[in-house]
C-alpha cells in the first residue's frame, strides 16, 4: 500500500522518532520533500501571487483536519512553505510521510 493510501495515526508520544534508515524508503515515495536534521520534512511551493499560496494552504488545512495531523504552514506572497514533524516524539513518524504523500496528491 502506498503512503497516500494510508491514514495518519495519532501519536501520544512514548515512541522514538524514525531513524534515517527507517524513513529513507518512505522519502523516496515523496516528490520534492527534503529532510532537515533528520527530524523534519520540508517542502516549498512557488506561485505568482498570494491567492494561490493561500488556496493551497486551505486545501492542506482541510486535509490535515481529516487526517488529524497538522503541519506548520508559512503562507506568503509567491510561496507556501510546509514543515512536518510529530511534536509528541520530537521527530518524524510514518504519519508525517503519509501526510506529505497526500499533500503531493493535491498538487498532481
């Protein structure tokens, strides 16, 4: 099953974040995401206006509510920045990669 077909699982903490060896295969399923310090997924979309950045942010917000997994979004003229990690573990979990894959599907 692909990441985009899975659902995010709420994390209450108490589990370790994924290691590089664990998340590398999942990263290969994503389009244009990068890893920061082995603990955050980052992606940026470029636009020619503010309205497009805001529109995508709202679509991602709806998705995040359905999945109960919420990214940090930076909306500004010409760009939408996305930062994903699981706060409860202070790093990456499978749910971060699932949400990233679903975000990729929005932009297909």
